[in-house]
C-alpha cells in the first residue's frame, strides 16, 4: 500500500507511522518501507521507540542487493521497517546503471520500472506481512513509479487548503496515468482529509467541495490538526496526554476505516 501525495507537509509520514503502529497493535504484521531520502518516517520511529539505526542496512543497501531481507529492522512486535537513506537521492542513477549494464535490454527496462515489485516478490514479502506500507516522496519520479508498480492500493492524505486540493488533483491524475501505463491493478483506497483549522469556515467549505467532487473516495473520518501532531514530530507520541489521546483516536478511526474499505474491495474479513 502506498501513502502518497504530490505535496509535502500534508501529514503523509505521520499517517504512515501511525497507521503502521495501530495496525501492528491490532495484531497485523506490518512492514514500513521508507522511500523518502529525508527518512522522515524513520526519524519518527526513532523518536517514538528509541530506535537505534546506527550501522543498520538501509533501503539503499536493499536496492544495491536487490533484496529487502537484510535491510529489515525490527521496531516492536509485528512492526518492522526498512529505514530511509539520504543515498536514495542516487536511486535514479542506480536504476539507469542497472539498465545500462544489461545493454539497455527490455529486461533491464523492466527492472528500471519494477525494481521494488521484483524485490517484494523475490523476497516473498506478501506472505510474510499483512501490510507493506510505502512512505513516499511528494514528486512524480522513478520513486513513485516503482512504488505504484509494487502497490495494490493508494491512500492519499490531503489538507483542507486550496494548495493541497490543487495538488490532490495532480496526484489523482498521476494515479490514472500509472494505472494505464504501469499497474492496472492499483486502486485508490481513499482520500484522508486533514482539517487544518476547525474554526475556519474555509477549511470546512473545502472539505465539502472535496466530498462533492470525490464522493465515497473521501474517508468519512478526518484528522483535525490542532498542533498536537506537530508536537509528536518533535517529541514523539505520548498517549497519556488527553489531547494526544484524542488525536490518536482519530488515527485509530482512520485505520479502522481503512480495514473496512479493504474488506469491501477484497472480500476479506479483517476486523473480526
């Protein structure tokens, strides 16, 4: 599953972190793959769980080895991560070098666009994990193309601000292109709204516009941004604080709705 939006600062990495944390607490086996060279979701888990990543093999090592297995780091029971790396800024060059080494063959081109999917299949990760969550970068690139090919579902977080809504349209359009060109099985599971300020009429109006345009694609549960999430980014999550507990419950609701949406699409019984 990819969590992606072509705009930074919309809560993408926080959603990935908390979705993984909540699903693993529910008993699902979860792997997070941090594709972002900035390693944002890795840093969030470091703060939350005092995760020691020094000397650990990263996603870049996995790419070079063409296998995730030696780069998987355990966070807690049911939750693992392939940690991010600044070296992933060289990802496109590495892919092109791989392609060049095959004499720009059709097989090499297949690896260029399908490396993550090849690695997941070769490592048989789908049988080892209930969920593989990609935390992506907010751009159209070989990163997102590879993630889209390897994913079955796409979850799109967006803020109720005009810039975010505009970028949402770009994300949906790019998804439609990806379905045509790289992965016809990829489905948008839903759009998760972040209501920037419940006191502002504009935010509520944009949420209504979002619901009118995208209908059932928009999650019925929303996240109200009251500054708590930004504090988590600096200090880590403390559910003993009332405001944190209330905000965390919003993410629990999002995770449950995600399972409900998956049940409708796949026919699997995930909540019982």
